[in-house]
């Protein structure tokens, strides 16, 4: 099962992580064995990808896409260089 592995950094909202932890605890009780949070997250990702045509999954992905776009556009507005103001001093040299 783990022959072809890759490391991934996954950033999740605290509420999602808490729900996954609860699910892991419930799974341990039902299965009467150790179940890690990593196992639960792997299973959720795998099962979710099997149902890729489901509208709820696509809506979730769309919501995340829009949120990322909004954050990036806000950053661009804040980081955008402001146009240089013309110098108030005019050189009095002639020559």
C-alpha cells in the first residue's frame, strides 16, 4: 500500500482537523484498534477522489479556488507599487 509514497504539506482549517480527529476516535472504538489521524485523512482523500463527479466535491473545490483568488488579489493590491510623485523642486539652472 505504501510502496509509492510522496510527502505533502496539507494546511486545513481547525474545524476540519477537529472533525477528522473525532472520526479517528470513533473509528478506533468501532474497529477496536489504533487509527491515526493520518489514516483518516488518507482515506477521506482517497474516497473523495473516487467520487470526483459529485457536485458537493466540485462545489467545495470551487469555493477554495475562489478564496485563494481573493486572497491573492488582495495581496497584489497591497503590494502594488504606487506611482512616483513628480518632484516639487524644479532646478533653477540654466545653461
